[in-house]
C-alpha cells in the first residue's frame, strides 16, 4: 500500500494525518515477522505495529525499533488491543506512556498466569 493511501486510510478512521518515511512499510513488515503475535494477548491475526510514542508527536522516532510494539486489532476476546491498550481506548491521537509495563502484565493475565 503506498504512503498516500495509508494516510487516507488513517484519516478515515480518525487517526492523525502523517506522511510516512518510505522505509516504514519495510520496517513494519519486518517487525511483524520478528514478533508474529500481539504483545498483549498473543493473537496472530490482524497485527499492527504500534508506535509507543506516537509518530504524529515524535516523528524522529518513526523508524526506532525500541519505539515499536506489535498489537492486534481484534483479539480472540473481541478486544482491539491496539486501540484499547495502545491508545487507552480514548482516541487515535492519545497514547499509553506505560504500554511496555502494561503489555507485560496483560500478557500474563491473558495467558492465565494471573487470575
């Protein structure tokens, strides 16, 4: 998908309008290959590479691997982990500054370690 089409798709669902680096698509695909499951629930479908610090606020971190986490758009539990946990379920322009810690805890909860 070209970058203009990706931007229009984002705008259509209420995400901030941003121009992506041409290297973004390759990095995103590589990140999903390296981490082929949601970091919260373990789902392996409808995966999204989420920027921990959002690209529209921190464009210099767009291609920083340490700023990326794989989250799904629909878990088997009918939860959009990307929106609910990555954006706190508020809006696409919000972000969760504690997503790493939350993901570790929620992974244990979804996998049954914590009951």
